[in-house]
C-alpha cells in the first residue's frame, strides 16, 4: 500500500489515489484475473518463437489467435476511460500527463500488437 501511495503522489496518478473509484477497481480486477495471466502466456510464446524460429509458436491461427483478439480488444477497451481520465485531469500539467501516458501506453501498444499478429495471418 505504501508503494501505491508513493506512486500516486509522486506521479500525480489520481486514478491510484484512495479511495479508488469503483469503475477503476473493476478494470483492475479484469486485468488481474484475465489480462495479466494471458500477458505472461503471450510473452512466453514470443520468447519461444525467438528461441526456435523454425517452430512457428506465434501464429495468427488457432487458440492463440482467438486469445490475442480477445485480450487485445479487452485491454484496449479498458484503457480508453483510463487514458481519457489522464488527458482530461485538470490537476496535472502536460509534462505530468506525458509521464503517465508513458506508464499506461505500453498496456495499449503490446495488446494491439498481438491483435495485429492474430488478424494479419488469415
């Protein structure tokens, strides 16, 4: 809890300040239950691909394709209200917004990249 408080105060991330908004807590729950486990599965698949390029671990077909589309779509959808809150927060300046975007945008870029892998290999 102290780390979360330090982070929220240091980087002016109002989403992480207490009390946390219920809508944000629900998105965090989705992340912990669904998105985080699949993130590690996808990283594992990518690492296996780099170790064994002749084995096409990452392909745009089968279960991995479906999971990439679901994961990427879910994550991108959850980030829309988060990014909107960051960009419209009147208590932060442009520099602080830029830092927060630096924290949050990778959570959008990686999942969308997985969606591209899935749909580009029809």
